């Protein structure tokens, strides 16, 4: 008995030592956990903090002039434990300047001059605009404060500024001569993280994305009459900007399941839609969002409806689309939005859509923002529907939780891509979803020959150039496959428990990857570090091979090697000599105890003729060794 007990204890200790793994942490992350600024249970610690701003912004735009004029007040609160004697201000529009660093070539029509700061005040006292580093093309500037902000204190900064919209549109710019998409347009205080410090990563045009605090916004957009404005937040002065018939249509849409045409092209051209004063000011209110964007046009059609996004409370969200007449698929856009919001609220991630509205504006970039997306027009209806769903699913990652897209975009693009796959399967079937996912999300990575191809997903993305294929591979397809493998490993119930636990812990906050990993461990009650290490920290890929097949004791034992190192699922399709077949699902868990090799028993006594591994969307890098046949 003692011998058996000791052997059992040794096996247990060996198992714990071998499979309970620590996750690598950079020194600054390790220091944050040691100082209690982050918690090993994955939940925000008592010392966690983040700062906040209230923005009061007035915009003036007069198409076809591309000049955008703004005045702005920022009330910034310091929730950190230390006084702040300087702030990092971000001027994202400076990325359009010819001198700005870029990750790829851009059309010269996307280039404009820097934002001009015409006036700057601190707490009501006018000061010269003199950033500590004043270099053209910088999208961030440090400024010293006349009066440091104490912990718990606030300061008020005011600006008057103007800039030129780019002639060629992408994430922002002129869609046509009188249709503008205004995004990333205002001065903002950078995020101050208790791990990485100030967000001082340069914003690069057409490359890395964004990171913002959860702020409140009051925005007024003044445009000429007959221009309609759409944007982030609630329109608070419907009756002032719209003539009664159209105001009534919009209000009815807020409780309607039917799609209502708020304004037709003919009505817009006839001048019967907006107030007929020379200029009209559209007022918007948004709370606890990381950004705001606005679109405007004098010839866009406007459709709207709504749906119940929270079945427990009956809460509705408005669904709106703005588009030009040639964009035929946009005539169905409100229906597509409702389809995506229903899936997001009730399937995956399965948390009721948190905002009062979602609008898709016909632009060119297929780019998300809180409550708004700038989507291109597609010839194929399913593609239009799919793209809309992808941008809407971004509501949760990075907006429901404030993900740092400049460094950890696998936490937002990866999750969104995983949910996008689930959406496509449910709406259009695997015959549409699988080839699309493989073509756009997997093929480039699994067949990659670049030396950077197998860099870990956890490679900080501010160290990547957007020109390196691994930058896109890591944050989209590779990360999405990791999350889908996790879903299969845990099963839907535990996966939902871990996902919702993590999302609810960090809603309105800024999680880093280790928060996500530890939160899943806590909420599922499982040590998943072996899985996180393999998928997110290793230089692995998907490559499994059938290496040995042996008949024994009325069954067949199959040995499968994990050459690439990723614990990916696959089907083992077995064909017997009598022509019958059996499919055995090999989930990621077969690799938990031994990441290099797994043995699978085929219980039937019949002789096996052949067998093959089929990973489906989990493509294998070397399919040649996925097959076996008897002599």
C-alpha cells in the first residue's frame, strides 16, 4: 500500500510540475502584479485605476469645403494615485501629414496638413500651444501643466482647432464632394495605464488602430441645411433638426420592428427633411464610450428600425443605415444590422447589445466605432451582411471592454473573428462560413513561408510593422482559431461562464492579456495555462501527423504526433475493410497531458483499411502526413 501510495504521489507531483505552467510576463507586467495593480484571479484589483474625460465639442463643416473647425472643452479627472504635472495629448489626425510615419504607401490624396491648434487654455487661462516635443506629423504631444492635477482632482483644457479632411477616404475623409466621414478628429488625453504607462504608441495611417479611455461626450455638429448627420450617441434635438414628418418617422422607428424609410433621396433633394435655417446644429450625447465619429451627406437615404436586444428587460436598440442610391445592398442594411445585433445579444458573445443605437454609414473602410461603422458597398448580399456583422461584433471587443488595439489587437480582432465565424455558420451554413473563413483568415498564415509567420500571438503588436504578414495573421485568424479551440475544449456552458465572467469583470475597463487568461481560469475553475501557453505564447502552428497504427486486443491503437505544437481539434475519419466508416472527434484536450503525442483507440474490432485527419477550418500545415492506409 505504501509503495502504491508513494508512486501515486510521485505521479501527482510530476503531473503538477509538468502541466501547471506559469505564463511568461514581461518585467513591467510582472511588476504590476507584484504591486497589486493587477490581480492573479483576473479581476480588477483594489488598486486598479483609470482616468476619465468629459468632452464638450462643437464642430462646424460646410461642404464642399473640406475644412473642419472645432472648439472643445476637456474636463479631465486624475484617478491615479500620483499627481500629474504633464499630460500626453493625442492628435490622431496628424497621421495624415506628409511627414508622419507610415506602415505602408498611401494615396497622396489621403495626405493633409497637421491639425492647427488656434487657441489653448488651461483652467480658463490662455496659454501658447507649445508641446514639449513639437515635430510635424506626430499624432501625440506631451504638454506640461501650470498646475499639477492631484489624485482625485480635475483640470479643464480648452481648444480651438481646425484641419482639412483628406480628399481620398479610408477610415475618415471625403466619401464624395458632399459626403464626409469625420473620425479621430479631436484632441484627446491619452490612456494612462497602471502597466504600460502613457499610451505613447504612434498612430500610423492605415496601420495600427486605437486605444481610448471611457469618456462622456456632448457633441454639436453644425452643417448647412439639407445635410443630415449620423453619429455615435443619441440625437438629443430631433425636433429641432428634422421637419415634423421626418421627426415622427424617426421616433416611430425607435419602437418599430418594421424598417421605416426616414428620408428618401427625393425628399432630401426637395429640402423637406431638415430644418430650413441656413445652418442646422445636430446635438449628440454619448456616455462611457472610447470614441465618437460622425458622417454627413446631402444625398444619402436614411432607413431605421429597432429590435429588442435585452429580452429580460425589453430594452430596444435603434438600427439605422445611411447610404447613397447606387449602394443597392444597403437597402437591406437595417435588416442586416438587426440580424447581427440579435446574434450578438443572444448567441455569442451572448451579452445584450449595450448601446442605444447602431448605425452603418456607407463609406469605404469597413471600420468600427462605438455605435457606428463605416462600411463599403458589396455586390454580394451575404458579403454585405457578413461585413456588417463583423463591425457590429466589435461592439464587445474593443468597446465593451477597452482593449489596447495598438498592442493587443488579438483580444479584439481575434474574438470578433471567432464570433463572426459563428454568425456565418448560423445565418448561412458551414458551406458558406468554412470556405470564407479559410480563404480570408487561415490560408495566409498556415501556408506562410515568411520567417515571422510563427511568431507568438503574444508578440506585442506595437513592435510589428503592418507590412509583416504575421501582424494580421496573429490578430485575426490565428487568434480566432485559438478562441474556437478553447470553446471546444471547455464546452459551451463553461466557455460561456469564462467568457461572461471575463467580460463582466472588465466591462468599462482596460484588461491586458493576462487579465483575460487568469479570468478564464478563475471563472471556469480550470487551470488553462497549458492551453494559453501553447496557443498564445509559443512559436507553434497546426501540424498533426498519423505516425503509427497497431491492431491490439480487438481494437486499433493510433499514434498521432503534434509536430506544430498547437492543441487544435480534428476529426479522425476511419474507413474499415467492409466499407463502413467512423468519425472520431479529437478535441484539444487530447494534448493536455502530452503536447507532443497522443494515442487514440478505435474500439471496433473490424480491420481498418485507411484513416485520415480532417481539421476543417483548423487547416494543417502538412496534410500529406494526415493519412494512413493498410498495405
